[in-house]
C-alpha cells in the first residue's frame, strides 16, 4: 500500500544507486533508539538499504533497515558475540508503489519492552503486525543488539557490510536517528483527511540529514 504526503522531490535527496552519505558516531544508547525516514522508491526488486551502521568487513556489530529483493521492509541487528543475530524482522507486506511516499519508523526498545515488541516497525503511521520473519533475541553480554550505540560509521543509502549494496534508487527525506528515545509515529507525522503527512520533530535532540 502506498503513502501520500506533502513531501516533494524538491525537498528530498535523490539516490541513483551509486550515491550515499556517511558519518562516524561515537557511543550512544545501545538498547533504545528510533529511526524515521520518508522514502519514494524508483527501482524495485533489488537489495535496497536505506540506513545502516557498522564496519565494511570483519565486523561484529551490524545494523540495517531497508527493502529486500522481494520488496519487503526488512531490518536486522547483529551483536559482537560471535556475530549473533539479535533481531530480524521482515514484513509480509510488499512496498512496490513507485508513485507514493512511504513513511517508515523503527523503534528499538530493549529497556522497557519484551519479546518481539522490543523492535517495532510502522509504515505511514500504522504498526506492521504481519511478518514473514519475526525474530527478537536477548541482548549480548555487553548489552548490545546491533552497531547502534557503538562507535561505527553510519550510512544513508548504502549497506556498510560485505558487498555494501546501495539504495537502489529513489528519494529519501526527513531522515532522523534519535538516540536513547523510543518514539511513536505521532512524533513525526499526523493524519489529515485520512492522509499521513509529515510534521516537524520539535525537541531538537535528533540527528537530522
């Protein structure tokens, strides 16, 4: 299903399948964070990472969110304990509408939630409740669940690990990473006349791109 918003191409970044942004981060909260972005896809059927963190090779911490080759929304986190999977969620829904914007939110909260509720996904303000893969394990001994909160490179439009595939093509806007807070969709958008539209995240404690 597609999403409509007041975001236009002029207020977004265009990714052509060979472009990306990167930034190094030091430390942070390893167990609680929120990621929010608006995406309009133009290339389907490809491994299409929107946001990731970790190292390019031989890394024990990896984080990723984006679309897989089946056009499902997918996110995973690996810890430093022998490269153990800590969570992996893949939606049953397919996101193939290239004419509309999707607003995606991921909330990771290992401090206040339990089971699969430790990692939540929303699209256009609505929680995803149907998954083809829905694995959420306990943190490792160092209280890590992914590269988030550790000192690694964070990338927009590219997967940091192994073959490092790019976001296959389209537009991204309002990309926000909020460290140490588990926020709901109302922090980033609102429904007006049954259309989910963006609103300004107002506290000023996010890292915006």
